[in-house]
C-alpha cells in the first residue's frame, strides 16, 4: 500500500509576490529529478501544491520552498531599503 501526502500553501507578499514567484518558480522548473510533484501558480498570491508518496520528501520540499520564499523576500526587502 502506498500513501499519498499533499500540502497546499498560499503566499501573499503584496507588491513583492510576483518577484518572489519568478524567483522560486525558476528553481522548480529546472529540477527534473524532484521526488515530489510540485506545482506553482500565480494569481493575486502564490499557490504552491506539493504531492509525494513519502512524507519525508514532502517535508523536505516544503521546507526548501519556504526557505527560498523567505530568502527571496529578504533580498527584495534589503534592496528596497537601500
């Protein structure tokens, strides 16, 4: 029996949302060996859906994605405040 795990998160960073999306989606598009199924969409906010048969893969991908979002946001903030 295989389990299927999934998570869906949304991110709204106001005027920085599109820049963050462009940054993290590039990473997602160029990682063909990703053991999870990760989809990202941009509307008024970033919607990220992750699916995996292994919870450890899902957790690792989610943690990496959240760290990338935070790093992107922090970088944009540091430039805006310069």
